[in-house]
């Protein structure tokens, strides 16, 4: 909204009879369309759910769990989620990305998914795709290729809730659901076993790997911590291995340009003053942020947060893409990219002028103690910066 300064400076006379502003409507698709999708799901042998941003609302998170439980549908999340959409410890959760099983599915629901698979050719080969979203086609995404067969356009949460109600009314084949549930519980268990093997390897090292950092944060910080992510290279690791729990426990700020992470973390703290807010941020992303201004706001408005810098000592996303685009180039041949190295500055020292806590951590053995010190500082009203030097 743009308001002329003349209007803002003019005296304001309140209305004599102020009205109560009604809640926004929650439009849903036609009942016939929802019933058609319900019939597709009830007839499906191998349905699946792919979620990207349905967890923006706690009700969307809950509705996704309810639908998955109702029909024993496996749930995966897109690579570039904006929010946590489904509990990672739920036995129907199958991880992130484009799992191979999608190509064996006959119906796939995509929930608030702008780009459910990348590239578009990775679309499930044999499935009917149902897109549930308020705005399936984003005008600003000229490259968007949803390739859906059915669009349920309307309030995504209300649409899910209506779909669940229709499914319950039509009746569920409990025997078929039980067989499917057993299959996907086994799939989830295999996912957990593979994940634990990676975490055990990471925790056996002296240096700090991205996986080791995520596991240690989850072990040491409270279960209700809220994480705000602004990483690029390490985001897949964070989504897989950082133990955020429950709706609205994870947000990401790296969509649309870097430099927003600290502001989003402070805004989250303003809204959730009762929760520990943790900014997990790459050293490259950190350099894009208005650090001084963010720390000053934290100080002046009493918004203490924990900042964890995932420091791999460079703009690794740019280096990796450079080498991928030109695999036979000189940079790839010599493992060297101009502009990759950022600085050897100790980011932990930046909080000192504001009286904040800061510590540089290079060894895994020192990490739990450093996290505890930082948490105590935040709980005492001071923002804390942990500069964690990673081995990858």
C-alpha cells in the first residue's frame, strides 16, 4: 500500500459507527470437483502426497496429517519448502526431494507446491496429479511447469478439510488402508535407519560436519525451538537432520534473494516471545544481511535470538554451480573459483559492541557446551552468535 504523505499528515476523524470487519472468506472448489478427487483417492492403489507450503497454517499441517492417516498415504516434502509441513517422526513421512516411489504411484496430491519436482521431466510417470493451491500458477514464475491433471483452486486448508469430510462420508476400505500403512511404515523405518547411520558417522568425527551440527543442535536445544533458515548449500542437510518439531517450527528465508534471514528471525521472535528462535544461516548469507542494523534492533527492542553461522568459509553455492556449469573449465580442474573465499573474520565478535554473547567453535567436542552458553545468554536477554566452522 502506498499512502501519500499529505493524507498521512491530515487530521483523522474516526467514523461514528465503526463496523466489525468480517473474517476473510475461505473459498473452496465446487463440491463435484472435490468428490471426483475423493473417488480418485479411494480407487487408488498407490496414492502419495507431496507438500511444499501447506504448513504455513497450523490447520494445514494438521489436515495433512489427518488425510495421510486416514488413507495411509506416504508424504514427502519438496526440496525448497518454506515451512515444515508434516512431522518428520511420523511413520508415513518419507523424506524430501523426488523419491523414486512416486513413479509407481497412481494418484499424487501436491499441496501448495510451486515446483513439486525439478526438472519438470521428473514428474511421476504413471500418476494423475492433483494440485491443491490458492494460486496454482504464479504470474512471477515464468518457468513454472506443474503438469497437473486436476486443479482444486481455493483455500488450500479448507479444500483439504472438505476433501477429508467427503472421504469419511463415502467410506474407507480399512483392509486396503492397513496393507498400505504397513508398507509405508517399513519405508519410514528404512529412512530412519539410513539417516541415523549418517548421523552416527558425523558424531564420530573430531571436526564439525553440517550433519553433526544439526544433530547436536537438536540434542541440546529445547524441543519447541523455532528455526529460521537462510542457507543454500546446507539446506537439504538442515531439512533432513535438524530436529524441528511441530507446526510453525521451521521457516526459510532464502526464496527470492539473500539478506532476509536475520530480519525474519527477529520478526519471528517478536511474534513468539515465549519460544527460543534460532537463526541457522550460512556465512555467505550472513554477509548479505544488514548485520549491524539487525543486532541494534535486537538490542533496542529486546528481541534476543540465537544466531548459528554455518561457516564453510566461502560462497560454496556459487562455486559448486560454477563447476557444475563448466565441468571441463579451469576452475573445476583446479578446484578454484574467483570470489569463493569470503573472509576469515570471526563473526562471533560482531555482537560485542551490543553486549551480546559470541563464540567461535571448531571442534565437535566443544559444540554442546557452546550451545548451552549461547542458550543461557539468550534466555538472559542477550542475542548470541555461534560461529561454527564446518569441515564441508
